[in-house]
C-alpha cells in the first residue's frame, strides 16, 4: 500500500494520540494494529519507536474493547485547536 505523505503523517499522529484506538486507524486506512506497529517502526527513529511502544502497550484507550464507558470519543477536546 502506498500512502501519501499527508496520510503517513496522519497515521503517526493518530497512533500517538492516547484516545484514538487502533480500530479507528484500521477503519480509515485499512491498517490493523500489527500493521501500525510495523509502520511506526519504519517511520520513527528507534528511540522514538521504543518510547511510543512503551506508551501504547497495555493502554486501554488504544483498544475499543478495553475502553471504559466513560471514554466516549476518539480524541481529547483540546486536540484540534484552530491555528
């Protein structure tokens, strides 16, 4: 799959976001969790990849099935600020 620079950037942004589940990335871009991990490994420096993996590993908000009922949206209200 060939992704535009804009889509690559968006996938990286979504992967870093705490409240954006892997399922949302799969729905938009057709990449499951293992595809996202592989993509992030290719796109990030090794230290950044390790930081990202430690951040998302076991994080309940990154998986729809593990989320609590209190998580009702895929992003933080301050995420999309007008510039």
